C-alpha cells in the first residue's frame, strides 16, 4: 500500500509505502481508483507544514498558550520534546475517495466485495473506512465524477442549514470547488444565485452553471451587487465558502442580507463581528460542520451506531447518497471542474501544482488497476544491526504514547526491535523506520506466532490488552503491557489463569512511576521507617471529552481503570504493604458535569496500618501541576511536585532533589524489564502485586458504579 503524507515539521509531502490495513468490524477495505485533492484544505495543510515555527505559532495562538502552560508545569525540555514529537507526526492527506470494496468487516450487510463506493478515505491505493463514511455509486455515475461527492456534501450541509425555498435570492461568497458545487445544488433547488469571487475563470464557471456574478477585484462592490441582485430587498441567505483570514465576507454578508436573513459559514474566515450589523436585522449566523450530522461522533463513525431516519433525516452518509443521486439525475455536473489529472505515482507533481497554481480546481489522482492482488501485510524497514541483547521485541500499537515515549525507551534499553504492528500500517512504517525496527506489519497474529520474537509490548486500546496478553503468553512470549492489565473482572481472571499456565514468561505492566529517580529516592528514605505512613496523592488529570474512547466503559474502561491505576500502584509501592481496604467516592451527579467518574477520591488502607488518599480530579486548571505526591510519617514529610521537585522536611541529610527535566521513569522501567529478561531474573514488579493492583482498581470502579444505584 502507498499513501500520501504531509510532514507538519519540515513541510515535506511524501508517498509512503506501508503494509495493507487490517480490516475490522464495521469497516470496509477499499481498493482505490480515483481520489480528489481538496484544494482549499490540502493547500492550507501544505502551506502550514512549510511555514516557520514562528509563523506556525502565529497561526495557532491557542496552541501557543497551551505550550506556555505546559512549560510552567512540566518544564522547558519536556515541553519542547512534546512539541517536536507533535510536529514530527505526518498527517494523511485527502478525504475524497472512490474505489472498489476489497473486503467487508463484520456487522455489515449493505456492502459487498466488488461494490463501487465513495468514501472519505485518504489518498492511498488501499484504504480502510467505516461503513457510515461510505456510499454506493449509481451505475451511471463515473468514478471521476463520484470523487467530488464528499466535497459536495460539505456544500450540501451548508445548504441544509440555510433551508432555501424555491425562488429565494442566495449569495455564495467564494467560488472555489465547494462554492461551485454549492451553486449548482442551489440552482437545482430553484434558487437564484449570485457568486462572489476574485477569480474571473471561476466566476465564468459559476455563470455557466446559471449564477449571476460579482468580482470585487474588478471594482464591483459585493454589498451593492447583492442588493441589486435582490431587487433592493436584501438577499434571503448567504453561504460563505471562501477561505480567508479576513472578516470582510461576514460583514458583507450581513450588510447585503434582508431582515432576518440567514448566514452560514462553510469555509474559513475571520470572525470579528459587528454587533449592530446583526442586531438591527436580527440575522442568524451558523457555522456548518463538514459533511453533516454524525461528523466527529465516534458512536456513529467508528462504532456504526446510526441515527434513526425519522429523527435525523440527513446524516453525512445520507448526504453522500443525495449527492450521488443528483449526479445520477444530471442535476450536478462536475466535469467542468476537473482542471488536472495525475497518476498516483506522480502525486508529488500534483502538490507542486497545488502550491504554485492558485487557480487550480479539481485535481484528480488516478490509481493503477490491480486485479486480485493479495494483501501485503509485512514490509521490511531496516537491516538487522549488531546487538548483544537477547530481547527481541514485537510492538503492538504505535499511537502517540508508544511512538513518543515507550518505543524510544526500549530502544534506549538496547532491546532488538523486530516488528511493529498496527492495524492501519502507516504508523508502523513511520515509527518503525525512525526507531530501527526490522519490519512493519498489520498481521498481529503472525507476529505473535513468530518464534524469532521472544518479547511483546502491548500499547493498544485498553479493551484489547487482556486478549493480546493471553495470546502472547500462550505463544511463550514475555509481555510488557501498558496499563491497565484488564478492564473487567472476566479479563482480569483470564490473564491470571493464562499466566499460571506459562512456564517462565515475565509479565510486566507499565507502572513507570515506580522507576522515576525521585520515587526511588523516596523509597530509600522510607525504607528504614517501620511506622505506618500517610499518603496524599493529588492528580490534576485535566479534561478529556466525554466521547473520547478512554471514557467509553467498553473500550477504554474509564479513566480510573486507564490512569488512576498508576497511583494505586504507586501508593502500594511506597507503602511496601498489601492493600486491605478500599473506599471510593465520586462527585455527585449534576447537570453541569458531563462526567462524574473522573472526579474521585480513593482511600486505601494497608496491612501495616498505613493509609492514603488519591484525589483524581479532572476539573482543575491546566496551569496547576499535574501530579503531587506527599508522604507524612514519624514527624517527617516528603513532597514531590510533578516529578521535578522533591522536597524533604525533617529528614536528616536530605532536603531536596530537583531535576531540570521531568522524569516519570519510563526509560528506567523499560530497561529494568529488558535487564530482567536478559539476566533470567524475576519481573521488576512481582506478578502478585500487578494482580493485586489490577483487582484493587476494578474494586474501586465497582464501588463508584454502585454510587449510582
């Protein structure tokens, strides 16, 4: 598989070869025939990638504030690492795609192998797309025309928000691709249309489709033209499809509108509004969201949960179908919009054209036909390098944490990085090549069966951890799994059962905070004290949207299972004593609080009489440090702020241990695990402690669930 990526750090556009994506439930794998470059969106991404760091910062002042806040809490070096990592993540380009279905995932009944479909898939010769982001193409609509479907749906959603009626006067500001498609759809709806743009060639196309035109660069005033067009009554509605930093289009739209006119923003403009322009006419202003209802809703797009047609008539998929019907009926003609065609292998020439030719419209990429091609699931990345390590690793997952933190940690520990497996293939190539992996793969089962690999790291969505652990242990692999071990009791019990069947395999959970240098120092200072200890751990967890996968009980298990387990383990480690009692309380239900389960107090009691409270709170300020650990014992206090500043009170010979850079122990954790395997030692964290912490975390979740009853 080949795919086009945009590097946001150095501005490079490239074609990357990767293993073919692995299909999954509710998804289609599609072999590509044509895709359309969205000149507005993709030119913006390419230009942003080429911009200097200063220009990037100027374009995203909200991100600059986030960076400054992070510097205050985490330090300069940690923040710089995070920013560099973010900019080093290439983005897939494209979302207007046509091809033939190659494989159909489970839970799909309305698509079959061989179907010709449109989708919002990227520019790649093979794509994997959710079923609700795809639609069948009518027989009398050719592939090139169908490639405009997704882009036209963006304009259609803007029209649906305007709610035009027959004979209304509607202005379209911006006669680019989306604008010209919107004009045709409005004409088909029985409206009179005025097109406003600075490009005579685009206006000529608008005129060809039946619109009247206005060119400000020729001295024509959009407001005067709009009023004349509406016979001095004021236009009924304005759809803004332009892309500009100026607020002029919004002001012009307001001034040309009639009383109670409607303005919908489909494109991107400045939003400095003049209240009086809107107030006096009682104008309505709305921003349109992409292709329509369902966009960015994970339950709809990824999980396949449709909206009932009786309540939501037009979802994004139904908008796709409506556009295809308009093409089939001859009401939408996109042929005049095609300005360039390139073979996919020459796609970089297409992006050169995109950057240099501001008048370019429909740039199509065409893909070679490959009949009955077997999927390529493995790709060699690097030649084997000399290494003395006996630890040969396969990684499952290459998301942000894996690529930015965990893979570099195991690389620094001198493990032999053999295979990197991801379901889409692209991340396995990008991060595999950069970190010296021998191969990238989308066939996880084959990797688990590979006898060359003796150790597996699992860094995937939480609901998959237990299954992968059991498969890896069954294949006699050592296992390092990023927390949590399991997200329910059944998974937890199955892992214990499988572990007991294993021979000499090590099992380790990524509880890295145990290995942080300041925690090691705290452990040393506490080791000579036999008196019970009191712990206070405060976690300023920050807000995660309610629809994020980690909040989903079936996928992420919730934030207590997914993150608070770190601090249950840390307290267990510092106490050096078994957990014997658990209490938990969460914030009460309130209409002002979307999620209560991430604002929690957990009280643990230990066998030696120690106790502690974990305040896991997602309702604090980002400018406040994220983690604080305090220990009170025998007239002494230890306080650790955000894994940077450790201060001792009452300890003879110890006052402070401050670090220039935050260190939460990830590298030391990986090295301890690798060293244990190489030297035939037990796991750095005993298995019984892992199971104890996993069970305690499940018990906390159970207690919190019962608070709702």
